[in-house]
C-alpha cells in the first residue's frame, strides 16, 4: 500500500528572479513544495489558480505593481485565505518600518542566512 507524502506548500513572491529561483531550489531541497510569483498581483493570480491554499506565503516587501503589504491585505481580505501566515523578506531596516505594519508579522531582513530563513519557516509551520 503506497502512502503519498505531502510536503508543506509555500508560495514565494519576490521580484528578483535570481533570488526567487535560488530560494525555490533551497526550499524544495528542504522538503517543501514551492510555487512562485514575481509580484503581488501575480501572487494573487497564483492563489486563485491553486487547488489548495499554501501553508505559508513568503513575500518580498518592496515590489513593482503591488508591494508586499498590499498583497498581504488583498490575501487577508479573502475569507478562504485569511489565515495563511506570512513571512516578509526585506532589505529595508526594521527600524524604518511602521510598527503597526509589523505587529503579528514575521520579518526576515535581507541579506539573511539560509539557515535563519529555514528556521523561521519551520517555526511558523509548527504553530
């Protein structure tokens, strides 16, 4: 009897194609299923096309067309997606971000150590 193993599903949204591809490979090597998008608008399109919502969204904050906060607000406005956790990646120093924006939001500053990001992902998924 074969039992299919299910890997946690991540949606990775970042406008840097090199970083996006590298992170996709790292996550897949670390036993995650990954879908990607280049900005918030593409992320919403990806969510609408998915059979099941992702277990976690990892998103850059500063992107063209729709930034990370606008993307998160659009996701959370949909009842089916409201509880999907987010981890934000950003090159902006945490001190420059509005404290209200960061309340209850996971944040990993760029540049980051891969181990730190993987640890944060694991922590969020184990909650």
